[in-house]
C-alpha cells in the first residue's frame, strides 16, 4: 500500500515538474509550511503530577496543485497535500490527501461554471462565513498560526464557505430600464446519506438587477433541505430563506453616500415530524454610509431587527464548534478534566472549527460573544450599529470606533429584555511615516473592546450582568533589512452572570443554565520575522499564555470547576510559510 | 439630489412596511418565575360543590391559583369504597379548562359509589412541598352512568340462567362475595380452588338470554369491546382467565388474559381482536351472533384464587370506569 502511494506521489510530482517545464498550459501552484511548537505547561493551582510539563509538536507540509488549462475556457485544478508530522520518518507519520479538486470554465462565452470544490457566499442573512468576535481583530503574533488554520479550513477573507457541488454565474445586459441582470446559482451537498439519514443539500442563488452604477436591487434564496428518497427516513428538514436587497450609491462632491437594505423571511420545518414546530420569522437591516474621500473619514450607521425564530443555516453556522475540546493538553490536572477552549487554542487548533453548515443554532460560549454569536443574523436582536473609521490619507495612522447597541426582540423567560452593548476603539500608528523613517517599518496598534449584557427586572432572578473586556497591543518594527521584530499583548476577560438558553433539537429554548464566571486569559509574546519574499516568511516566536478563573477556588468541588483550573503555557514556535 | 432623496425614501418606506409585519411576541422558553420564583398560593384549594349527582351529568370543579407554574395533583378518595381519582397538571392555576374537573370517573378501581369523598391537593416543585385538604367531604348522590350493555355485575348473585360447573377439586369456592369495596356495586364473583387433574377449575356458562341487559350488539367487531374487572387472591399460583365467546354457528373465539394482580384491574378487548379457536361456522367474528360466554379460571393443576366483576360490552372504545 505504501509502495502504491509513493508511486502515485512520485508520478504526480514528475508530471507536475515536466509540465512546468514543457507547457504553460499546465502549471503548479500551492503552498508549503513547516511548523514546530514547544509547549511548557505549568500550574500553581495544585501539585499536578499527571499532566506532561512539556509537549512538542509540529509538521511540514506541501500543497501541490496541478492546474490544467487545455484551452482558454476550461481550468482544472487538483491539489494534493503531503504532510509529515514532526518525528515522521520514511513514510511513518506521512499523510497524503487530496485537498481540492475543481473544474471551472466558461460555456458559450457567457456562462461561468465551477464543479467540485466551490467557495460561495451570498449575504449576511443567507449564506456567509461569519468570523466570531474572538477572531475578528487579529494581532501580529496570533494571526500567524490563525492564518494557517483558516487556510487549512478554506476560510477565505471574503467570508465564503467551502462547499462541494456546482455553481453557475451569468449576466444579461439590457438597453432600457436596467443595465444588467446578474444571476448566480449553486447547489452543494453538506451531508451524505447514511445511518438512516437523507442526503442533505444546500442550494440557492441570487439575482441582482443593476439599474445603474447607483442603484442595485436583487433577491437571494438559500435552502438547506433533506433530499427525500435517498434513505428510508420519513422526516425531511427544510430551511428556506428569501431576502431582498437594495443598494443605492451616490457621490456628492467628495462624499460617497450609500444606503443599503436587506430584508427577508425564513422558515424552518421538519416535514413528517408531528412533534416538530414550524419556525417562521423575518428580519430587516438598513445601513447608511458616508465616506469623505479627501479626509479618509467614513461613517456607517444602521438599524436591524432579526426575529427570534429567524433561522438561516448558511448565515448562522458558527466557525467555532464550542462542543469540541482542544487537541493540545486536552485533559489536564490530576483529575484529568477536559480543558476548556481558550483563545490560544482558537489561534492554532483547526479541529475546533466547523467545516460544514448545520441546521438550527449551535451552542455558543458567552465568553467570546454573548451578543451576536451567530453574526448579524443572530436571532432575537434589534438595535443600532455604528462604525467610524479615519484613515489618514498619507497612511500615517488609522483610528476607528465601532459599536452595536442591541436588545432582545422578545424576552427569554420574562417580558424584560436584555441589552447587549458591544464596542471597541482602535488605533494604529505608523511611526515610520510619521517621522519619515523611510527604511524602517515601525507600526504600533491597539484595540480596546467591551461587551456588556444586562437585564434588570422586578425579581432578582431576572437580573443579568455579564461583562467582557478585551485589549490588544501590537508592535512591528524593522530591525535591519527584511528582519522584523513583532510583539503582541492580548487579554480577554469575562465577569458576571448570565442565564444561557438551552435549546432542543428544534432550536427552541427549553431551559436555562446558570452561567457564572470571573476569568481572564492573556497572551504576551514576541518574535522575529524574516521575509524572504512577499509570500515567503520565516518566523520565530515565543509567547506566554495565562488562563485563570477567579471562581475556581470557590467551586473546586463542584461540576462547574471542571476545566477551569488556572494554568500557564509558555510556547516557542518556528513558522515557515510559503505560497507559490 | 432630489432623485436620490426619493430613492432613499422608497428604501425607508419598504423598511417601514416590513417593520409593520406581525410577529408573535410571546416570551421565549419557560418562564423564569416558574423556575426561580417563590411559591405562594393566591387562591385556596376549593371545590365547586359538596354534593354531586354524576348520574345526571353533574361534575365537581376544583380551583386554586399559585404564584408560579407547578406540577399539581388532586387526589379524591372514596371513604367507603377506597376508590381513587387523580387529576394532574402543570400550571399556575387549576380550573375546568386545565384538568381540574371531576366527572365521576375513577383512576384506580374500585369505581366510586354513593359515598362521601375526601379531596386533597399536593404541589411538587423544586423548592416547594405543599398540600391542602378540603374541609368538607364531597358526597356523591348519584354514580356515573357508564353506558354499555351489562352481562352481569353479580350484585344480586349469579344471573338466573347462568350455569356453573365446578371440578371436584379441593377447597372449591364458586360464589358471590359481598364487599363494599367491590370494583362495582356491592358484590363480585369468586372462582377459586385446587384441581390436580385438570387445567381449569370449572366454568360459568352465560347464555346471552340470561345477560342482565337485553343485548343487541353491533355487527362490526372493530367497535364492540368486552370489558371485565378481575384480580387474583394471595393463594393463587396461576393467574389466567379464559373467556370463550360462542356464536350461534358454533364458532368459538377466546379472550385469554393473565398477569392478574391482587388489585382490581380492568381487562378490555375489541371483539375483532378475539382469538378464534374453533371455526365450525367459518371463523368469522360476528358480535351480533354471540350466543353465550363461558368463563374458565385456569389453575393448570395449581391452586388458584380468581375474582371477576362487572362484565359489560361497550361500543367505540373500552369502558371508562
């Protein structure tokens, strides 16, 4: 078996290399990286005699994509990943996987199509890969491993979800009334039939009517559904979402004005299941934006209302699956409790992330976003959002403020509504530009953020008060040549009490779990970064991660203490990344 | 600029139209007050009447109001018969709309008789153990009409025309037993003994002409139900009764039940579900062709103590005692 695998691999590389040399219609692209982690665990909470103090891990991998373009209308890519975990030798520990396969092209000169792996998104309320609050604001140190996690999971900057299926795009042009009508359609399979379950498909599309460069209106449709007949199952999930969008742009002197609206309805049902509810609701989201080109200032303000029963699988699936456990130090302490997910894990553990959209509402962790865990499409929220951004036209600084002032649409267990206030201020100073240090890059940036969840009430048991604070400080400074010093300090704190809704399999609230926490976690680290080229970097970093729950001592003997024992992990990392 | 403003106004008009859409405004999930709120009784436990005539379709409505939703249970105990009715619910009030009405039916045999009844309420919540008993007993002036066609209730002994055959075993007791705790009325019938040489202890043959009610059964066996109350005594080793339904064409269908306990139980079966054992007339189940019923207590050569009462045919469902 190993011989066959190696033969295929060698043949693959030979074809790729020969092709590279012989013809530009076949070429190789991809990426490579080598990563080494050295973790040093420590705790003062107990005389932990069980957990390994030091762990080393790492891997080297290369993604080889063969691009075949037999003519100017077809492109085929097949990419394989060869990975050797740290310590692997002569095939032991080596894995050989197909990373992606797709065929795309143009049919009839106007119809674009793609088969196989596709990256797709529609709108905030239909189909979008939302980045959670914890990963929204990157730092110079934490972004390095996080980018690799995102690369592995096909989380793109354009917020698409990786799907396996087919997509077509085409546009029709008109002489009157509207300039163009754009059509985008896709279908994918998110679950294969088996174990008494049907194939689950996700299909949808959009139509955009471009009246002029100023006005666009359109409609979007997305539906997660069971394909009846692919198993003996008699219950069929259906979750269609229909939205309408309108966007108006206008430039008045040096001011760009934009007004945008998205509104729609959703329905989630389980046909054939008499006990299942039919959840129907609507939303609307209005935003106004003004950008002054000469000053670099832009302001966006909006209001939205998302109903409590609004369900949109493609928009509400979270990236992080909080029901999973981290791979590094999964169990720790003398009781070998499962260690809670931390931000350190989220920056480097791809196994915590979701690769496929799911129906209903996933479990979320109030520490990392209690206000909008499912993005803008989080159900049962209404309120205002504001974004202010000031980017110096000479690139010397960038400052910004964002805020969301939301409330429940309907109360949970009481008529009193919760208030969710989220906001952050951000500043980045490019000192080299401020002081004309032409040969050196010296950037410092920082963000302070907060999120408060509050509910008052006539009864004490109605009161909720949960506060999250986060801070991030970053430094990037050129030492000499292409060698840079990078440093980051990030802290995340949550304190207070909340009643977290427990939902049944139909995503209805059936109970509440009492959530009480007073914790903080922080990462402090620094490293050296050498850029061979724009796409090739070598980084050596050291960081110390600390996690502490102030309530741990008080709840040592309770179930609530599971996974909350304080600890530190010091980590050195060697990161080589390359794209070609 | 004016055109732009018009378009913005259109966008906001659309938004306002959507805002005006209707949406259910009920709170999500269980009420917090039901989980975390303190328990208080806002209105005491009461009954709508102290005397009730169930025969004339009267009922008793129990009422009470609490500060939170709780699991409540009302117990009504017949002071003579020991009959018991249990009403339950999960709510913050009790009335006729949510299970607080009693129509004279029973939950645990025996059935209620013309007697005085004690009623009390219990509440079961996480932090609450509450109970309240009505000061006055509720007197039943007329028992409920159960409907159906009566084969026999043994209140006046064996019906004239019933024929009893008793094997010559030891301590054979085939007789009417008078007891105020009888599941219905004041008497039931005992079939006990120890027969070492045969499976059955004997039998009672009950010709249709000797049934208490003059019966004309529906031709559809799916809707005709046969019901009987039965129990066993402490000395019984076996716990089987066989009821044979012999039709005019000599087809014989059987209802065999076992699993008797020392508490009265109701056994009911649709005529169509009887097991045909002899197909002399073609084996069709024709309730209207019923000629006689034969009851056989089965000891299987072991001591047996069996009791039966209130054999009745009902239509469209089993008897509701």
